[in-house]
């Protein structure tokens, strides 16, 4: 795949994880298959390709469809909230990339977690708590923090707190990948037509 295709896949991952943050905050649940894709991507630190990070582009269909609506300007209020989460995560990623010590702490933390847990078992609350804790100790120390809005009944539940933080962590992973593939805000602002074409090519493949 081209560099532009790789950028779109990483962006789709970012949007997909942002969708899950919103879903947890407003509905009190998440889509397990999609969440599993995000969590899987966290541990693919030495993958051979971008598509391998997500175990296939088909696992990014929700995120690709979200990008398609965004680039076609067919967005609703809920879509704008998702985009806000994604853009805040790109701000955090930009700062995180300048903190080499923190990046190493994240890598070491993920390596330790993967040695203790089955990374596919997203029903394991201890696994999610560890990911949540690593997020808090690393990305969570950087400003601006992501302001998650939703139903307080859901947002105050321990399980959902861990899920939200885990999905934000996954979003950061995709934001880092996007930047590593040459993604930039400039291209998002002025290359929407070209990016839309790339999204459609991937969806039609």
C-alpha cells in the first residue's frame, strides 16, 4: 500500500477508537470486536506494515466509514464529538513523541502486560485495569487531557473508566502511527478530496 493508504488506515484506527470512547461514555458499553482491534494494535510495536497493526484493513471498516462521512461533510453533532476526541489525541501524540523516556516507559509497560495477560481477552478486567493504569501514568500526565462527555451514571463506573482510558490509549497508538506515516494536519485541512478517494478505494477493495 502507498504511504497515503497507510495514513488513512492509521486515521481510521484513531477515529474508530474515538467512536468507542463516545459509545462507552454515552451508552455504557462498547463494541467488543472493534475494541479488540484497538487493543491488539497497542501491542504491535514491531509490525511489518500498518495493515498488520490492525490485523487486516477489514477490522477498520467502522473507522473508514467515519472518515468517509467526515470528508464528505456529512457529519452530525455526534460525529463532531468523535472528531474532537481524535484531534485532542493528535495534540497529545505530538507532545508524547518529544518525550523519549515516556515512550520507553510505555513500551516497557506494554511488554510487561503482554507477558502476564492474554491480549485478546478484553473481558478480563484486571487486564484493562493495567492498561488504564499505564495510560494514567504516561499519557495521562500530558496536557491537554481529553475531556470525555457523557452520562455520569456510566462514566463513574470503574469498568467503564478503565475502558475509556484503554480506548484513549489505543487512539494514541493510532495517532502515533499516523504521524510516523507522514500524516499532518495540513493534509487533513487541504487534501480532503484526495483523502476521500483513498478511503473509497480501500472500502471498495
